[in-house]
């Protein structure tokens, strides 16, 4: 009671903060919750909602460790720290998850449990319980590759402080793990595995597909680690449990997750001859595979550089390799840039740029999105005019949107109008669009210059 009267302080980027806030309200005691500045707003709002009038939320520091240093200042002022992971009672509480799992599997097979790891509290607690009750079950810790403090510490045989941590899986972004969690994990955890951002995004997608649950990045670590572990070791016929520990997902982050979640998508940079028919020839090689992105901008009269992404057929062995072989056989120089972070994060959104293209006209087309829709659209564009710009990206909308540049001399204006009317696609001319004239066209933007 004396400690409660002085108030409590906690530092957390997620679930622990919400739990402490709710407990403080139920006990009618003062509490200060310190959270990193980069904490998603959905978590901050949830803490304030659970805590009510007696709980103050303070945003401080660029990561958990900087926020924790601020929380310690309140301890010096007499408040009691409720640590998110390096406390035996907190570790024991998180270990009850292990008890729930074993109760559910009391008469069934269980081979592995995959546990997400930030500071190591949940991993230590689950390992402590499971190894006492069913020591044959392997406990695997999963960390984000850019915040792998436990992995580094176990490798060195001592607690290691990371120089920096990534914040995508913000709920598990800890520079320095706990000494108590390290002691337990060193003795009881069977193995650690790390996953990158794309694997985390894929796990979020898979969890949604299977359970209709949108996990936050840290909450999806267990699923991502389990999938990677199975693929790495070729495991079949064994029973695994992956712990999903959070769904505090800001809606505006879903765009990034969706963009990076498709592990089947392959991104290629292809150089083709700048001659009539090359554009269609390239697409015909990839068809009928699902093309998710297609970007091209005229550069010179000899070669054209294409950025294209597509999904290889999953049930065809070496399908992606077969596509590459066929591209090379047709003298298309291509490079697989699927794992090129600059290409995936930046270049795919910037491909093209300014060009001096005589008589260029720009059109925006909408067509109903369905299997084969892009192929039908390209077939309809089989015209004598040169395609000088082309951009398509499948965003999952009901309509596909394509931006097309055509080199059309002024004398062919009547033929162009008749051609566009015959397409039976909704279109708008964007030749005078300010964004086009500013970023994609050299000159003053006149239609027929």
C-alpha cells in the first residue's frame, strides 16, 4: 500500500503499458507510463483509454531504451517501477501462456513453441514452465533481424547492448535485454531465429488469411519464425504452436505491409530492344502468370528498360527459372532484383523520369480488374504508334489503372480519337497534367511539340 500511494511507473511500447494502465485504474493509484515517441497512435490511445484519469502517458525517446531511462527518473523520485520483462513476477506471469498451451495439448502431440522476443520476458517465462512440465517440447525464440538482442547475447555468452534497433516491430525493439531473462533463456531456450521485415509482413498476411486477425509486426514474429524454421529444416508431420502477442496495428501501416507481404512476387529489371513488338513479346513470355507491376519510360531509340513484377506459378517446379531462361533465349537482358531493398523501397516508385519524346500524348485508362485483364488491355493497344510510357500496379482495387504515353503526330489526331473510342475502356487525357509536365516530360508540355 505504501508503494501504491507513491505511484507506479512503467515503460513499454505496447501490451505491458496497457496492462499496467488498467491495473492502476482498478487499484485507483497514480501511474506514469513512458512510451517511445515512435509508438503507433493506436497503442498510445489504448493506454490512455485503459488508464483513465489516474494514468499519465508520456512520450519520450526514439526507442524503448531511451524511454526506459526516462522512466528510471521517476523511480528516483519515489515511484515504483513495474518492469516489462526483467522482473521475476512479470516473467512468471507471462509464463502462464505456456501453461495454457500445455493444458490445451495435454493429450496431443506438441513438438515446438515459437515465441516472439524483445526483452525476453515472455520467452523466459514460457521456457521456464514448459521445460519443467514437458521438457521434450522445443522452445524457439524469434526476433526481428534488426533488433536481435537475445540472439546476439546468447552467441556472446553475456548480455549485449545493440548499437541500434529497427522500429518496424516496435513492440520488440529493445537494445538491451534483461539480465534475468538472459539467465533463464541461456539455460532453457533451445534455439533463436531471426526474421526480416518482408517475412514479418508475410506472416501478418498469412495470419489474416487463416484467422482473419490483423497482427502488429511484433505480434507476428512467432508466425514468421515458425514459417522460416519449417522451410529451413524441411519439417513435416510435427505439431507447432506460434504465439501471436499483439494486434495493435495502425491502419496507415497496412499499406506498407501489403506492399511487402507477397513473398511470391518477383521483381525484374529487363532491357528490351526499342522496336515495335518488343513490349508485347516481353509480356507474352510472362503471360499467363499474374503481373502485379509494369513500368516503362522511353529513354532512347536503341533500348528500353522495363521494371516488372509477377507471381510465378506455385505448383510448377522452377517456374521462375523457366521465365528467366526464356527471357534470355529471346535476347532480353534481365536481372532479378526481388531482394534489392533500394529497388523495392524506392526505385519501383521512381522508375522512368523525364524524357524528350516528340508528339507524346498521355492517357489514363481504367479497366475492370480480373485475371487476364492486363493482357486483354495490352492486346487492345496493338497500334502503330510507339508506346513511350507505361505504368501499371495491381493495388487490389476492382479497377486496374494504367498510365500510357503514345507518340502521335498531329496529323494522326483523327485516327487517335477513333482508336480510343473503339477501345471501350474509360479514359482521360492527361497530357496537360501538371504532375506529368513537372516530373516526366522535358519541355513545356505542349501536346505536339
